[in-house]
C-alpha cells in the first residue's frame, strides 16, 4: 500500500450557502452548518490516517447577506461569532467583501481585535488606491501585526478555495487543501518526476474525501481539492523547487522555470482530479522557514518575491515591510500586482504586514514565528 504518512489535510473548509429571502438570520446561522467538524475529522483519521490541521468556514460575499438582512458588518460578525466563535471544532471564519465602505476603515481593525478566529478579504479597487493604502496601514497599526496576517486584498474575485483569507462561498459544500511538499520531495528523488506523485496524491485524496463525506451523509457537497503546494515551517516549498532546479539555491537562474513547470503539473492534476481554487505554487514568507533563512542571508529580496508572481505564484503573501514605507512605494506594489493579475487573467492575493521595524530586523508573528522584515526598495 502506498505510504502517504508525509501528507496532511491542511484545511477542511465548509462553504456556507447563501440564505433564502424568507430565512431569519438566526435560523440561517443555526442551520447553515449541519455537522460537527470534529466528528468529520475523526472519520478522516480513521479511514486514511490523515490528520486534519485546521477546520474552517467561509461565507458568501457579505454584501449579498447585507442585502437580505439589512445588517451592518459588525453586527453580522457578532452574530456569527455568537454561533460559531466558541465552537472548538471551528478554527477560522472567513468573510469576503466585494467592495470598500468608509466604515470598514475603523471597523475591520476593531473586529480583528475582538474576534481572533476572523479572516477578512476585500476585492481590490484600482480607483481607490489611497484608501487601500490607508486601510492596510490601519490594520497593521491598530490591530497588530499578527492580526494583519488575517487580512488580504484580492486582485480579482475571491476564489472558492480552502485557502484563507481570500476565499469565498458560491454554494454549499466542502473544499480541501493539503500539506505535502515533503511527500513530493521524497517521491520525486528517483527521477525528478513530480507528475506521478501528484497523480497518486490526487487519486488517494479524492477517493478518501468522497467516501468519507458519503459516510458522513453530506454526499454531493464535495466541491474539490486545491492542490496548491504551500509550505508550513520546515515543510518548505522553496526546498522542493531547489531540488527540481538541479539543486541550485532558490532564486538563482532556473527558479522561474521550476515554478512554471510545477504549476503546469498542478494544473494538469487539478483539471483531471476535481481541482478547485488556485492550484499553484505558494510562497508565503512567514510560513516557510527555509525562505526566511534565504532572506536572512540576503539571497532573496522583496523584488524577487514580486518577480516570482509572473510565473503563477498565487500572490505576494505574508511579507513584512517597514511601516514607514512611502505611500508611493505601496501604490507601486498595488499597481504591479494588479497589472500581473490582468496580464495573467488570474486572481492574485496580497498579505502585506506593515511593521514598526527596520529591514533585517525580525518580528514575532505568533504561530508563524519570527519573520525577517524586507526592504521594499531592494
């Protein structure tokens, strides 16, 4: 039997349905999540030996819910938290926003301080760049650096994906993401072939997921798997890409090609095995210990992270820069990512943390650990 011990289910995410006009808000929240995640997690463990690291729920666009219930965002999230916030089987709650409202400038930082499980994303508006910059500054300064990791701009519509913050629900069902760079690294040692181990993972996870959800009596609601290769601490995507690139240090020539070829393989698997969401290489700095090491050694810079987006990395993610960064530089970052999103025809994300620290200093990002601050001019 194939050994999948190096694989974990990174996120098991339930996408809540949009309520009907006749439904009361309290009744909607009462009935929208018809199962217990802990029981579902235990079934996964029993059937497949796979551990589920996080359990998440995500809503449709808040504006759609607002139109049905005529409710302000802070009141809605208060109700959501009353219903789900204390549940131990729910780790994170995602609320996507399709447009900026003036009240969000202060409300979003306040809500992050009050509701630690909350994640919010907002669709980027190129006509409101100064407001986008002010909001980014407000979140980092008023709610703190750790809470800033719970917010993202989405360049393009938020995707149906288990990856937070830039996720959305467009219909009831479950999505899954995986933690498996070390598995792919090990399995590709023989012949540098990654497509075969990717296909093995896809077939196994798809079979286990479908049978598990059938057993849990929520058949027909499995939306798919986001096959993105994303890191977590010592499980490094950068190390996997080095191996694919003839063991050359990450960011040296050939890195862009390695990312591009890997993304082609991920796209092929996602097309054939119920893929959903990004299905790309992800390089969040704060989540990859080896990337941090490369930054500390000045082997990768802020400009490198931006350039990597051109070959289908899912965005600029989990990167701290100094809070004193000139607004013209921040505007340029927004414009560059927006241009890359338009050029590629794909949704990109931005999680930028504005820290009261200098380049090369390190800030404590809680469960993500200490993370070096980058110079946005380098």
